[in-house]
């Protein structure tokens, strides 16, 4: 098959991307209230559930690197069909699981295939259509990625209130099937990006071992002290391997990821903002959900986070209006400010009250929606558009590590620091607040040290693939007086 009957039709392709990404992203945020039900039916301990979630998140992180390697050597749209089929298999396995082993395999497949689909499907949606469509894509990405996560607690609360968990997983499986069908209908034969590119076994090995070890160590904090070898060893060792991965990619002659090209003022500032926003927002929501779980019913608690979805939708619409202007840079800074205020509001009482959580979650939704995807565009505009897939992979890998690994660490802080869980939660939330503030301060400082005023992107030039959307000066250019930008990503 060279082309599907709906190939090239933007609304259908955009719907396919949404259906491909929503299942795991929404499910990852919805698991909290239904975890006891899954554990009961499948005879899994809380620790086993936590490790399963950690390995699914590790699969998501590893998939970002695997997707780039596959795209270099294999026909890209054919691989998209393979990823979609595997997502369906994983979703059916989790929904129909009668044993822990089947559930674990299925959920890890869901995490892995979601990031494979993300890296394979989103870049063509960004650069494969005329420039006027880019505004719609920006809105779709913001609502898709963060709207799904924001709705997670509500969906989980509704399902827990019904005293079951399988209906939700079957719905997720149905969405995955719809995504696969749409992939077939919109199929367009796409050759490998660079069939002569070498297989970067070192990068693949470092990413796989590093992410699996780090997420396993973080998940072990549920039942082990931080300094226990079973938790501390994999956690710190995995983080070290991830750092070595980026050093290797920076120094490699033919890197898989565009690390060297991203080491300039604007993309580094954007990545710092995205990492801090992801870590602070996911951790803050996890902390307040855990703190209030025993005080409210799952449905009541889930509805307290509904304003987060409203904030994400509002932000997506505003983002569509500003992303082609120099206001994009200020938009990220304002988002981090909203995120900081939202966390402070949720932390204004110990334990957090329902009113404070509702208001705070809305502010958090505005904040995270204004920072992570906009930061992706800041990094992407700094390189040629034909590198957007690898740029996206780097940011999603770092975002996954920040969002899904720091949250278990701060949950451990909440459970162990202070005289009681409420005071521990308060301390952990202040750490989230500090992360959000740090993202804004560090980002602004990098702009100042780079001697750059927020530029307006040249979207048409960027879409042509001939040049970046703007000039990004080297890091600390004002201090070092260097003026060249490395945009060599083979």
C-alpha cells in the first residue's frame, strides 16, 4: 500500500495523533485511585504496582531514543503501523489481564509504544503541512499532551467510584484501535530519514539501561529508604548513565541525537524551563492527590483537578495566538510564574483544602501548558526543521525523566521528612515551588548571559528546512564573545 484513502487530510491525521497519545498519557495520571482495585484483582502488592508503573515510564523514556534510530534506518510510516499495532496489543493485554505478569507486560508496552508513536507521528504533523497549519498543530499538541494528563485524575476518580478498573482499560484499548485504523487510512509511504546512518548502539544501550535502572530505583522508594542499595544504587547509577548518554552524543562524530546543536542560548533555556515545569507540576499534583486520598472520595478528589484541564485548554488557545511572535519567550516565563503561584496556593494550608487545590490546579494547568510545549518550539525553532524529530526526542526524554522520576522521590520526602505526612507534603511542595521558580530564573539568566533579546521566529524560513527560525547565540556569549552557532546534526 503506497497511500491510504485519507492520506494528507490534516484533520484526520491530527485526530490519529491525538488517539495515539491520549491512552497512556491519560492512564498514567488516572492510575492513582484505581491502583488498589488492580492490586486486589491481580494479587499484586503496592510495591509491584509501583515498579510496573516505573517500568512503563522507563519504556516511555527509552522509546524516544529508539524511535529516532528506527526512523533513520527503516520506512517511517510502516514503523508507525507497527507501533500502533503493538499499542493495541499492550492495551488489550492490560484490560484482559488475569495475572500480574500479563498486566506488567501490557502496561510496559503501552508506555514504550506511546513514545514511539509520539516521535514518529508528531514531527510530520508539524512540518508536513503548510505553515498556516502550524498554529492548529501547536494547539492540538498542547491540548493533547497536557489535556489528557489533566483529565487523568477525573477519569480515575469516576472509574474508582464505580468500583472497577477494566472498563477504563477497555476504553483505552478502543482508542488505541481507532488510532491504528486512522494510521492505515492516512498512510503515506515515507522512506527512512538516513538509511546510511550507523546504528548508535552506545546511545541505545545507555538510554535503555540508564532509564530502566533509574526508574526502578525511584519506584523502590515506596518500601525502601533512599540510602538502601536497592533504591539508591539503580537510581543514581541510572542517572549517571543518562548523563553519560548526553556526553557521548555531544562528542560523537555522527550522533543519533542533536545534542551539540542544541547547546546554545535559546534551546538550553527552553529545555531548562520544560524540565523544571514538568518536574514541578507532576510532582505537585501527585503530592496533593496522595495527601488528600484519605480525606475525600475518589470522584470528589478527581473533580478538584478538573480546573487543571480548563487551564490547559485556555493556555493552548493563547499559545496558538502568540507562538509566531516574540511573545512566545515571555509566554513561557509567565507560565512558570503561574505554575509557581499555583503550587504556592495548594501549599497555603496543611493539609491542602479542597478549595485551595481546585484553584491551585487551575493555575498549574495554565502554568504547565504555557511552558513545556512552548519550550519545545523555542528549542525547535533554533535548529532547521528537518531536525525537529531528534530535538523532540531529546526534550521528551528529559521531560519524562524529570516528570516521572522526581515525583516518586518527592513522595518519599513527603512520607519521611517532618513529624507527620502533612508537614512532609508541605516540604515537598516547597521543593516543587523552588523548581518552578528556578526554571524561570535560570531561563531569564541564560537569555541575559547570551546577550539576546527575545526574537520573532521566521516560521516560513524554518518550515522550508533551509535555516533555523532564528539565530541562537552560544551559551554565555556575552561573557565569552563567541558568535557562532553549531547547527551540524548529521
